[in-house]
């Protein structure tokens, strides 16, 4: 039966359940009385929805609080053990996998370096498979316990219908890679456990907006600064955020060649890989065994020594130039999107941020138009270097709320429509 705006009673019930779950998740514990104004539902609807969620084991009572009438009100909260989520950060040097409960408490984690094969597709799929197996084994859980697996990847994500997410990752040599189909072929997850694949900058943005430095902002830009650079733009029109290939904005005509093949991209000057390369080209000497992360640490230590040594002029010059490029790139985002906040995250951004955030901020505000620059705050993200995995886990969590807390049905658990059974018989 159709309800408001063509929605069925089932749709309205699902939306009501989702509204209650989200309010309890972000603002709980809460009483039934408080849930009414918080969700816009009537007291009768709240009572019915809460009764369903209690019966489903998604919500539990969490003590009581006094009221003006003197009768204590029962508090409700989400049951953390009522669901399990996996977040995967498919980084450019390693695959990081974390298992969470519904309250995003970490249950297990593992890291798998990509090794000499780099971003060979089969090797990466294998690392993801191994990581998921390890965290489930550590927590003694079955894949059927999962609400879903979220994966943050570098590149542009295309929804290819039945094939699922296809990744266009030019900087890592991926051209229309059917990643979701390849992961499904491993047979690791049952068909009813979904994969959610999205750009890594977008998953970082999702995490910071839900739980970190972006909370309360209506619009923001979240920067992922790792081996390369990317951004997620969150606006009122795109509340879930959208990834933008900010790293491939041209900042210098005829400049350095970028990993994408073009010249003069911001990423060719400001990504961690390019930063270390520019230091070496200028005469800097990271230790022979240093990987990208350690080399960046050594560059920072040379430019900002903690003892009485003088700063290395080569390292200082590279960081100073990088701060100017980043600031100029941020000014473009500020002028284009006029955000309330710009948040810088990612392992490289957090490592360097404390040392030269003030310089980046000064360059950004100097290049940006006066009105948007007077309204924006530029700061570091709050969720640390593993925020991409948290944001990736949020993808199945958000879908779970959208479904009103209903799990997807297992294959074969629902009868086929009559017409389908009849046509299948004709084709047999």
C-alpha cells in the first residue's frame, strides 16, 4: 500500500527504524521520550519502533534517568555486539584491515605489505582476502556474522551494475579493474554479505564528518595526504561527500611529470612519494633501507631537528616549497566550494601537519578570496592515520541504517516470485 510521496508502509517503517537507530547511535543513550523530538516521530511510532528493535536484539536498555514528573525514564542504546563490520584501507604501500563491532570498537587488525608486485591486481585481491581471513580468525567469527566489508581505494569508482564497483586508478596502473567481481570470485564472503568500495579520500571524509573534526559542519573539505593526495568535498547537496581528484589539479604548467602521466600536477609536488623524490634530487640522502614512510620521517627530522643541530637547508627548502604548493591547492578548494572547514588527514598529512600546518594555512589564506578565507578553519583531522579504515567500515554501517537495521537476506532464504518459478521451468 502506497504512503506519503508514493512510499509504502514498509518504506515508512524502515525509515522510522533507521531514524531511531541513527539517533541512538550518535546521541544515545536516550529515552523514548527524547527520541520523539529528535526523530520527528510520534510517541506511538517511537514505542512501536523501539519494541521492534528490542525484539531484534539491536537495542538494549542502559539504565534510567529522572524526569520532571518524578518517574524515571528508561534509557536505550545500540547493542555493540549486534553487528560486525570490516574496514579495508587499500593503500599504496600496504593493505590495512580492521574488524569492528557495531559501536566501532576494534576487535582485530592486520597489515599486509604489497611487496615487490606493487599494485598487481591479483596480488592486491590476495592481500585483502588474507587480511579478512586473519581478522575473522583472530576474533573467532564467521563471514556470516558480517554486515558488510567497506574498502577505500585510490582512484575513481564506477558502478558497473551487476559487476559492482569498477576502479579507474590511473596512478597505480589500474584501468577499469572490476574489483568487486574479483573479490566475489574468491568465494570468501557469502552472497548476502555486501562489499562497499569507494575512493579512500571519501571514506576518510566520511569518518571525519561522522566522528572526527568535521562533526557539526554543514560543508567541509577533507584532504587525504599519503603517497599521493586526494580530497573529499562534503556539502549540503552531497551530504555523503564526493571524491575529487584534487591531486591532479595543474599547479605548474610544464612542471614535473606526475604518476598519472600529465605534467605539473599538485601530486607531483605535494604527495609523499614526490616529496621524498624531490628531496633526493636536491641532494637529500634518506637511509638506504628506508621505505616511503621512514624516508618522510627522516626528511622532517632533517628540516626540524629536535636537538641543537641546525636545520638541513635542503630539507627545509623542499618542505617550504611543498607548503606553498599545498596552500595554493587548498586555496582553489576554498574558492570553489567555500567550506566551513578544511581537514588534513592521511599518514603523511598527520606526520607533517604539526610541523608545517601554519605555513600551509598562511599560503592558503593568502591565495584565497577574502570572503571564503575569512570563514574557513584549516586543521588536522582527529581520527589518526587509520581513519580510512574507520570510514570504510562506515560504508556498510550507513547502508545498515538505511535498511532500518535489517540484514540482507541469505541466498535461498526467500521464495522466488511465481512468475520467476514459471519461467525458470520453461528454460530448464
